[in-house]
C-alpha cells in the first residue's frame, strides 16, 4: 500500500513495531492462564503485572489501581454502570456533557431511561469545552459522578481537567475521565488532575485493538471491601479482584503495557512533532483556501486533530476523490451511522455545514512528505469541486 496515507489516527493508530514484537513473543512464549497456580500461570501473571505497572506509571497511579478490560467502551461502562449499581438504593445524580463519546452518552441515556439515575447534560462552549463553573453549578448533594472527556475525538478540544478536579475536591462526587484520545500524546496525571476513574484504549496510542484499562482511585484498598464504590457488570471467575471476570488476554495486555511504556518515554517528543505536522497541514490549506473553518479550540487541542468545515464542498465527494488518503467525515462515531455528528451540532454547526466537515487525524508515524502531498492534493480537489 505504498500510496495510501493514514490521516485518521483519531479513529485508530498504526501499532508500533515494538508492540507487535512484544505481542508475538507473548503469544509464543507466555501462553499460560495467569490465574493458574503452576509455573506457566506464574509466567503469564508476571507478564500481566509488568504491563499493569507500565500503565500505572504512564498516568501516575499505583499498579493495583489498574483493571484490564476489552477496551475503552467496556472501561466506560464499568466505571459508570458499576458506580451507579453501588448507589442503586438512592437514585443517584450523574453529570456529563453533550459532546462526550457515544460510549458515555449511550450509557447514561440507558441508565436514565431505565430510571436508575438523574442526569444533567452540560452544554459546552463554542469550542466544545466544559468549564469548571458549569460543573460547580450542576453539583448536587446526590451527585455521585462527573463524566468528562479529556481530548474530544471529533474536534480535538482539550478540557481543563486540573481545574475541574479542583472544583470537585470538597465534594464526594467522583471524576471519571475518558482519556482514550490523549494517552499516547498528552496523558493526564491522575494525581495532579484529581481524577478518580479513567478509561484507556490501546489502539488509540499505537497499540492493539480489543484491549484497554480502567484506572480506579484507591482500588488497592478496596480489595478488602470489594464493591464499596463500584460493582462489577461482568460475572464469572472473579478475575481482576472480582471487578472484571474473564480469562485475561495476556498477549494484548503485554501489548498495552509496551504501548504505555513507549508513550511514557516518547509522548513529549511525539506531541511536538505531530503538532508541527498539524500546523503545516493547516497552514497550507488556509493559505490556499481562506474560507476553511477550524472547529474546536485553535490552541488547547489534541496535537493530532483537525476538524475542518470546507463549505460548499461535500465531505463525501471530497473523500471519494481522495481515495489514497484515509480521513473521516463529520458523521457520528458509530457503526454504520449516517446521522450528523452530535458533537458538531452541539457547537452550533448546521446540518449543511456538518456535511462539509472532515476530520484529519495525524500521528507520529506520518511524515512531512505525506502531509505535504495530502494537503496539496486536497487543495486541488477542493478548488475543482468548488
């Protein structure tokens, strides 16, 4: 695939070769069940523990505060549904925003429909940011959970987690953060930001699909009194201290661990490099086509993300004429969905503008020459279609 260029890193990232090698070795050499009490099981358990430590190191947590899941969606469901189940007798109050990932919004919508929670949905500003004063005003005595994304997967805006965490310091509500988009390039420190729970996805940070993690503050101390603040949503053999049953996916967990270790060592350099690529791409487009609109915050945003409205050119037509370049249109982040993006609608875009919106997702595996070729070809096609 020599001519194809990946410009959709917010959907998924290419696995690092070091991760692939580690997973291959694990598949061939560490095939035991980590729950078994013999030598093969102990080898597998050691590999899992090493990976757990690496994920914890990346975010400033203790290794026994990390639960492995099948991905960020399961981690989100465990955090939200598990917390609600632990407070089922009181019909708890949950706060989130209208620009969250579908995994959050669909989960809280289900809980509200089934009369398990009272819900407050915050409206973001024009950049898609939720402000600490909004959270503070929405807090109630029965609020148990505030669920907010760190870096928005569609428009790239970063939420001020540290300020929001400070707002919750004197309230018993817990802060849950969806950090899937930011772990590989600007991972939040859970201590500095006052985060109580946080979801992690390997395939958004140059790791494998189908593996993720959930950070839960104080989980180590909760092992003595399980289900105090969160109940399981999967039941079976009691793996992961009873919070997430199921035989552990050792090779993928190893992959996540190596992914986290690489991110810890390289995220700063990655961020600087990808930000330069992003600005290089954007500058070329804006110099050639001044009417292009950037969605999301122009500064406080993911290094990798550009959400661009290119009216009157339909994103679908642009995508079909640039088949060598993989990028997304402004539709919802759901399988087979053709509905306008709820995020773009929430920040005020019309359906017509959304139909002319694309998302560019860059990564450290992109090159300057790829970005230059993509920008030049895109400008040529936009001018022709205009």
